[in-house]
C-alpha cells in the first residue's frame, strides 16, 4: 500500500499579509518572532515568509545582533 504525503497548507508571509514594506532592526519584539529558543534564525518553510521578506528579516536580525540589541546566543 502506498503512503501519500500529507501536505500542510501553504503559510502566508507575515509581512505581505500585513502590508509591511520594510523590516526595522530596532523592532526587537518582531525579530524575536523569527528566532527560535536558541536564538537561531528560523527558516522560511517554518515561518511562511516569502524570499524577499526572509532576506530582510535575516539582514535585520544580523544588524540588531551587531548593535547588541539581540543576543547571538541564549545562556
């Protein structure tokens, strides 16, 4: 008997659905939404972000880490 893969419905991009054009590195509460408990950046297949906004999120998180607004690791 063949097992069929059950595909989850496609998640929508948070930024596209809320009409947000730019991602601000100073908005740390929003950036933490796209990080896991070990302070790693969550991949777009889990968040549902489109490629354009995922690049913006990644850039903003890295910028916030460099300016010490977000931590690189969690103790």
